[in-house]
């Protein structure tokens, strides 16, 4: 599958589904953009830029990733901290890791509280993600009732993924590699990475999902050799969330096919 075929396939998927699909992808051959500036409820995909803001602050020496945080107000939803007994503390580093690999809401809230929403939002602005906002912690129903909502766009989310590029100056090389490894160790892989070949060690995928009733998101980097695709897919208006998950899986399947075909053409 070449770039033109990939673009046609993503267009087809986006416009033939029953949900509302926004896509922004950077590929070695060009950009693919479909409703990329449409603002949507972000769900948990914002945990990646929250982690980036934390790592950037650590790079500047403002915070210590080995700081112990008290687990005082665990919240439900995804994750494990809220369901573990006799666990009173966790390091900031481990909270950051859990917020990504199992989308732990309690851990993400610890990171937000320690880093601070203002510092996180300043990182958003510095990156140029002007349409995305973190206004409250996760599972904060009181803030939600006051009209505070976390939002994002597909294009903004790829702006964040580009911070992991070796040429980006938004994070140190150590922080980039740390976050890429955490995303690669993601446990929730039923969306964009769903069709990743089990025994293909040349294809690396790191992702972060987001889910709400009627909402299915995923952001990911795909690497095959020296070639990389950064993609954000934000989808809403699903009657059944499973349909959204399947749509994201098909988009990921197309990206994998594109990268595998491209690598074969280079080798030949």
C-alpha cells in the first residue's frame, strides 16, 4: 500500500462509518488530515501530554521523578491504584508510567496535582496545541458539572507525538526514550495496534487510548526501520463503542500495511 492508497483507505474508513472520525497523520510521504481541527472530548489521550509536561519539568530540574506521592483520593474507572489495599505511596515516575500503560486515573491525577494544571497548560501552549485543554482531573464529576471539560483535536495530539522526534527540543533525549518505552509497553492495544504482527520485531507501536460512552480515541507512533508514522484518531457519536474500536483497528491495519509495503520496496 503506497501513500495515495493509504490516504484513500483512511478517507473511505472515515466517511463510511456511522461515527464522527477525525484523523491527523504524518507519514514519510506526506500528511493525511480529515477533520483534524475538530475539538472533541479528550478522554484519556491527554495523559500523554500530561506525562510530557511532567518530564519537561523534570528536564528543567523543577521536579524530581523519584518524589514519593501520597495516594489520598483514589478514583475509579481504568487503572489499578484504586483497587489495591495497603498502598499509601507511589513515586511520581511510577504514577506517570501507570497513567499510560493501564490508563490509571488515580495515578494520572497524582501527576496532575504534582505538576500543576497551569504548568501543564503552559506546555500545551509551548508545543502549539492551542485547541487542546486540560481543565480538570480525571473522574472529577464536580468539575464536570461546572462545565469544565478536557478537550483535544487530532492535529494537536500529533503535535504532542512529534515531541518524541529526535529533532524536537521540547524534551530531553532521555525523556523521549522513557516515554516512548512506556507507550510501547501499553496494555490497551485493541485499537490502532490491534493488527500488529506478534512476531514482527521490526514494527514498533506505542499508543495511548481514550474511551467514554460513545467516544473511542487512540494516538500512536508506528516505526518500521527508519520510517515513522505519527497518528491521532479521535472518534465520537458511536451507538456502540465496539464499532468505534473496530474502526480504529482498521485504520491501524492500513498504517501497518503501508509501512510494511514501504519497507519491502526499500529493501528490494
